[in-house]
C-alpha cells in the first residue's frame, strides 16, 4: 500500500486552511503557461533602447506573450532589492523584480519542449511550468546556444561570439549569414543575453564578454546611486539543445570595471 497520499493528507490537515493556498499562489506566472502554444515570431521584440544610466528592463508594451516572461512574487519585504532566480531549461540566472514584486522581460524560447521555474529571492517559494513551444513561424531548435547573465543591477555586459568563418555576433551586428543571431540584448542589469544558431558551422568558436558600462544608476526618486563596480558574469554554452545529446557547460567570470573585454571560452563544434 502506498502511504504517501495518507502522509501528505495528514500533514496538510495540520496546517491552517490558507497555508496550502499561500504556498501555491505566492508566485503568479502570467506567461508562459503550461501546455502547448504556437509562436509565430510576431511581436517578439528583443532590442532595448539604450539610455545610460539605465535602471530597469524595458519590455515593449506590445511584446508577444510567447516571447515574454511575466508575473509577480507576492508578499515580498517592502524595498527588497534582491533579484529572484529564473531557471529556463536548466540554466539559472538572476531575475529582476520591481518594488511590487513584478517581473516582465523578453525571452526567446526555442521550439520544442521548455521548462521554466521562478524562485523567490529567499528561495522559499517556487513556481514551475512545462510547455511546448510550437514554433509556428518556422522556428527550429538551436543546436548551439550561448547565454550570458550577471549578478548586478545598473550594469551592462555584452556577449560576443566569433564563429569559425570569422563572423562576429554582438549587439552591433546581431545576425550573420551563417545563421548565428543575437536575440536578446539587455542593457540594464542581470541579463540574459542570448546568441543562438540552428545551423552551427564546424570549427572553433570564441566567446567574449565585454563590460560595456554601468557601475551607477538611478533610484526610484531620480537620485543617482552607486552600484558595485565588480560584477560576476555567468556564461552557459548549450549544444544539441532539447535532444538526448544535449550538453551544458557554465563559467563564472569576474568583471571588474567598464571597458574590460574577457575571452571566456574557446571551443570547437561539434
């Protein structure tokens, strides 16, 4: 006899009526939702307007719901500045939240099965969904994806990828004829920035991170405020995403001052 349901019900019976509901509803996720959905590429805007000093993620009002992560973490301490944690397909990154606990950011999901989890800043609350992105606009899974995130607000790190044919993908040249494309450029802290290709060339790749700017920002009342000059970048390289042969490799890189350019990884595909 399986005793787990009985144990669960016994424990639940000892809780106040609202306790189980609070644990379930403390994180609200408006999008993405569990299940199957079709993405056609329309309304997926990933370029942000660059204004320094920048203080928040500027998701366009008409951003497609299939290219967006939006929701709210309830009952956070007022004035909490700590980011939440976002985990997309096994890759963890900071998630910026506003003073009311809301979060809203663009994200380019690959075609196929996806998982997403939002974890509160204290690690006590979690919300997880599994969904299938249909890719109705001709989207195909990325065979090579490079993601950059970092641990500070009011800073701008930039991801650069040099491909085997000498191509260079970055925010100033976001799409190459060989298929490599940068689909998210975040200028306001935490990231992520993503470069992906469904048709990676064979050969050697170079991954760079540039500390473009920051180290300062604006508070809610418009006053300038200092931010940490040292920020730690996290770079994750994913190959054969969504297949039994998928591999992930992550690197932590300290970035000490604006203007710094660091070679993070030299690797070969396949």
